[in-house]
C-alpha cells in the first residue's frame, strides 16, 4: 500500500510539473510538436531551394546519334558536308528548302548535271527529301541536347557530322537489301574555350 501511495504521489508531482511548465510557456505539448514539425519542414524547403540554385556544370559538347536510319548513306554523307559548321537553325532552314525542292544538295560521282545547278557553282545535285526529313528531326534533338547541357544552341555550330553504312538486312526474296545508315552529329560551345583561354592568360599574368 505504501508503495502505491508513493507512486501516486510521484505521478501527481510529474503532472503538476508539466502543468507548471505549460503555464510558464503558455504552450501545450501538442503545440510544441507542431512547431518542431514546421521547423523541420522549413529546413527541408531551404535545402531543396539550395539544391535548385546549384547549377549543373556546363559541358563543352552535345551529341545526337541516329542508329540504323532507313536512308541512303550516299545522301547522308552529302547532307553532312552541307550542314557541318552551320548552326542548328541554319541547317534546318537549308534542309527545309531541300524538302520543298527549292535548293539542291551537291553530289559527287556519277550524277548527271541538273538545271537547278546552273549559276549556283554546283556541278551536280539532287533533292534527298527522305534523308533531309530525317536530318531535320536529328538536328532538332541535337539542339535540345545542347540546351540541356548548358550550351548556347543559337550560336554554337555543328562541329561533327558523319554518316557510315550500317548492317543492311535482306528484303523478302533475298536479292535486295534495305538501306541502313548510322549518323553522328556533335555541337561544340566555343564560348567555354574562350573563357578557359582568358582564365589561363590571367593566371600567367
């Protein structure tokens, strides 16, 4: 009995102590828990904001790869020569004119002379419409990739444009083969190189 009385007294003391603390602070334990939760949420929000503010490191080069494209390798090589060292927008405008058959792509080899080549300095040329449509999509994806890695796609130029023959599966019957081409496009940001040269020059000085 004595032990039970002591326990009851201790419980009353603890309860009275908690009541006194609440009276002093003017807050209930539930309110304190709510405050701690709001404080934790604010800290998490501040951390998330800091992560968003951290910029991703800029890359010097962006790439776009077209694998097993069902277009002529010869047409692709001719287009690659035309779009190299051009901006993405200029290359797309050029190929759109080719699709409308307003501008021809220069070709080499056993290709006859055309009337559209007269007066343009072009010996012979053609309108590779199918290949041009494929290249337009690939160049647009290259531009999007460049913007994602921090490259100024408006001023950056296509530094690499190459086309290689891929494995060509046989058609039905086995006598003919499908056209297959691998295409690689790269775009470099010259602004990064200029900044690095300026930094190196400042370091030497």
